[in-house]
């Protein structure tokens, strides 16, 4: 610690004992011993619920306990209570909302906006989830899935290239379903497994599993092959 004046003007210099997040260079606490300002030796600045760090590269966090395991992640933006808490690797992820992307550890180019959006997915590439609980149960385990609307693709645990647009759309997909498209309120809501299906309009109970089907409204499945 250096306190005093030098030729370049008055200054306060605090020098840490290392270069990693394992050691702290500067810590300011309140009377209860709770940290309100902390600078780690890896250049992380943690101001209460605001965190900016440069260990992995250009990551920004705002919210309680979010981004607490960043390690080697790069270019992430996480905002919200517990958002991106387990993010350790990966690059250019954006998680905004309470617990958004909470379990994601090493995905790349994923975007989850909304409370619990993309909460349980651990990896994945180029997924988009917008809306309350959109893609909550594992959308980010797959690649290039799109969930737009509250509870859309809510139970998807794996699978790729699914598109759901509308509240509750494709809500019950929970296995490795891929290349399905559901557009409209409740479209494909009870659909569980299969690939290459299209759901257009308000469709609730017409199809639970299968592949290569087109469903219009609440109609009987119409095979396209």
C-alpha cells in the first residue's frame, strides 16, 4: 500500500498480492462486515450488486450473485438476480432477467431475456429465448432454437432448430425434438416429441408426438409426406 504524494501528483495506490480472483486487492465493508466495494487481483471490480471484470474479457454483471463464476467467459452481459450465476466459459452470452441463464456454464452467443428464461440449459449455441420462462427447462442445451413468448418451449431439454412464437407455444416439448415450428397462442402446446412438424394457430390437443405433420388450428393432423 502506498499513500502519499509523488511527482505526478497526489495518489493512493493499493497493490494486491496476486493476479487471480483468489485474492483481493481492496475491500470496503460496512459495519456488519458485508462487502460494499471489492477489487480482486484479476481486475474484477465488484461494487455491491454491480460487477465488471476483465479476467475472461469484457464481462459486465448487474444483480445479486450473478456472474459469480466467470473464470474464462468472454463478452457476457448478465443483468438480474442470479442471472448467469454459473457462467464459467463461453462467449458473448446475454442473460437479462431474474435467474435468466442461471445454469449456463459454457454456451456461446445465447440470448435469454425474461425471468427464468433459459434458466436450466448448460451450454448451447445461438439460442434465443424472450419472455417469462421462455425455454426455461433446457433450451440452452441445444443449438439455434428460438422461443418468443412467455412459456414458449418451456420444457425443451434438448434439440436443435426449433422455433416457437406465441405464449405457451410448443410448451411441452421435452425430449430431443428438432426442426419444429409453432406459431400462435398455445400452438403445439401439448406436443411432446418428434421432428419436422409445423403448428399454425391455436392448437391445443391435436398432436402429442410424431414427425412430418402440419397442424392448422385445432385440426386433425395432416401428414405432408
